[in-house]
C-alpha cells in the first residue's frame, strides 16, 4: 500500500464525520429552511457594499422647494411644492402666483395647486416680478433674463453676464434689474440696456411702487433711491442709523413707508424721508419682507423665521417652520413665503429612497443593517470557532486522561461559569478599548465552558468502548487515540455545538453593542439599536428598531433550526426507524 493511500485512509474518518452534518441538515425538514435562511444572511454579509444604497456614515440631505401660504393675516402650514430650492416668488393676484428657483425651475400657482412650467434655461433663477398676468420677467445667474407673455417663457438677450439678483416690473415698458458689482440694467419695452450705476458693491433687491419711484438695496448697507430717472443715495436720521451688513430684501408701500432687512437680523425702517434702525428680535439672516398695511408687515428668514410688525415693534411668530425662507411676496393680503435650503433628512419613515428609513442624523438604516450583517457573522463564526477549538481541546483532554487532569480542568470550568459576560466585557473594554476583537475575546473566553463539559461527557463514554481498548493493546499512543479514534466520533457533537455557539455569539454581540461596548465606527445590529436608544427616538421611530431586531431574530432562528437538525447525529433515539427495514409478510 502506498503512502498516499494510507494517508487518505487515515483522514477518511474525519471526512465522513464532516460530511454527515451537512447531510443531516439538508435531510431534516427544519434544517433545510434554516440553512437556506442562514445562506441568505451570509449572502447579504458578503455583498453588503453592493446591497447598501448609501454610505452608512453619510448624513443624507434632502433638497426640496417649499411654500408657506399667507391669507388675511394667517399663515398656513409649509408644504413641499417642488424638487429644487426656490429663490423668489411673485403674487399677481390671490388666484395666481409664480415661484422661481435653482436649475431654471419655474412653478405656477393657478389658485388650486402649483404646476411646473417649461423653462428655457437651466440656470438658477434668483428673482421674478410681474406687471400683470400676461407680462413679467425672471432673472438669474450669468445675466440670464427670461420673459413671460401670458403663455410661455422665452429667453432674452442680456447686456451683462454677471448674476442678476433682483428685478422689478412697474410697467410694460419699464423694468429694472440689479446684480453683482453694482450692475443696473433697464427694460425700455424692446430690449435691456446697461445703466450707469452709483454703486460698486453687489446689489441684492429692488422694489418699485411706480415706473419712476423705487428703492435698491445691497451689500455693506447699500441703499439707493430711484427718483425721476435718477439714482439718489439714501438719507438716514443719524449717522448710526446706517448699517454695514448686507441687505437682502426691500418693500415700499404705496403710502411711502417701507422696510429693508438682511444679515444678522438687520431691520431698517423707512418713514417716507429717512431710513432708521429698528429693534430686531432675531440675530439670524432675514431674506424677505412683505407689507400688508401701515400696522401689519412680515419678514421671513432662515430656519423658518417669521417676524410680524404690529405698527410699533417686530415680534417673532412661533409657527413651527423649520425650513429656510428665501423669498416673500404679499399682495392684497395674500402671499407666499418660498425657499428651503438642503436639510438633514432625519427620522424619515421607509421610502423607496431609504427602504428602512433614516436615523436622527439622516443616516440610511438599510445600509447600516446590510453592513451590520457582516459584523454579526464575523463575530458569530470566529467566536464559535474559538469556543469549539478551546472546548473540544479541553473536553478531549479532560475526558481521556481523567483523574487529576480532569479535576483541574473541571475546576477551571467551574470558575469560568462564575464569571458573568457583561461585567467581564466591560472590564476588557476599560483595560483596552472598544473594538470588535474585544467582543470576540470576551464571548470566546467565557462560552467554551459548556462545550468542554459536553465533549468531556462524550469522551468519558467513548474511552470505555472496545475499539479504544483494542487501540491501546495495539500500542497506539495517547495522541493517536485522541486524534484518530476519539476525535472523529465527537465531531458531530462539535458541529452541533458550533451551530449553537454561532447563535449565542450573535445574540451576545448584539447585547454588548447595545450596551455601548461595541466599536463606535463599525456598524452592527446591536450598535444600531444602541444609537436608537441614545437618540430617544426608539419609542416612536419603529423603523429604526424593527429591522435590526428582525435580522437578529432570523439569523438566530436559522442557526437554531440547523442545530436542531444536527441533534439527530448525537441522539440516536431521534433518528426513528429505518426506512429500509424489511416489512413483515402477510400470512
């Protein structure tokens, strides 16, 4: 007999012992679905980067166009009306309004709903104004100018290429637009022409009450009056009434009074002759202003700010808005505040974009769960292997040699039974630092004890069998008897304990991570639940808690079903009668 064939014969018992568990699992009615379920979890873990729809650490932002309606002194709830941020709005009548925004977005309100209109440009539009429902202009970045004729929008030739931030249309043959670097252009009924400007700083907005009367505001507190075809610098009550902050919006009433507002809550009032400082209840940027009457006006700003003027002072309205305003227009007691900046898509319920919703920081839970499957299986499989290696080695040694060796090893097992898992893991984390290997070490060093006792009891039974005694008589060494004759017979039991240990390790890892002992930058199902608990949203954001809980349950159940099918190998009474047994003949 050749050396190769003898070596193959030597390993044959191990091969047969390793094939038996897989056959038993697939033959068992519970083991088959359990193994399929476990393979699905394994597939998710292997292909997690492909299955994840987002970076699990990314704080996902959402960009939408929103509008809050103002009707006769009352503000309605803010609602989403578009997919892109809106920069400005113009009210033609209570039944018709327009809003413009990023990427050339144009929305038309027909009295019932907002409809998206076809735009001739894809450049961001920054301002819009109308003389009537059949005539208006919108301007934007790179000098873009588009005209509305009552049916559609067309792009006009522009005399400048700088961004135009504001436009006013007091008559069909009169319009003025202002922009960067003090740019002022005028519409004469046929074309736009560049005018001589008294300013060099960026101009942000313009409001005109007639073709020959208006106010322009801009950077560094710039205020310019347009009177009878000429631009005149504004006058102030005192030197201190001026400002050096950027002014974003201006509104002048037919009665001649008005307001302008800008950075850091800056508000200036106009009494018909001079500008003066007003006390502001806000310190954040204000972006729009609208006048209803002498004793009623409104200002909007970032973070959903809405201020009301009652004829004497400005007060903040607590309307519960959280999205930023970028523009406001009110005509005849009716208007809109539009805008929104990119915001964190926090605590979003499940959608097609985020299948399991988002966290309080806008992170995608689906992607976290996908990556969490990797952590769960890594911990489960590596820990189970460590537990089995230690447990089988201790069990084989203790059961075979018995006597003093058995007593010493079993006393060590008794001591290990007295150590609770959580405090032991906490001590390890304090000594070292939170990491995946600390969790694996904590679980592995404490859970081998059960495996050792079970394997020991099996070995104590095997060493009394005749084939073991025959091997001793034949002169086999202790090591050969353990490895060749005993180990193959305990492998089915070791496989059973391996499956049990995987399930226990996954549950233990989830428990330790839930307590905050897991690595902070590595996602697992336990750390997902830990973050939900810390946020305080786990009682209401069900989509944050249920998916990792279901994955933990399914994985542990699949491993349990597999271990249940392996009991057939270790307990002959569960195998039942042989289907090949001869049947009795009928007489």
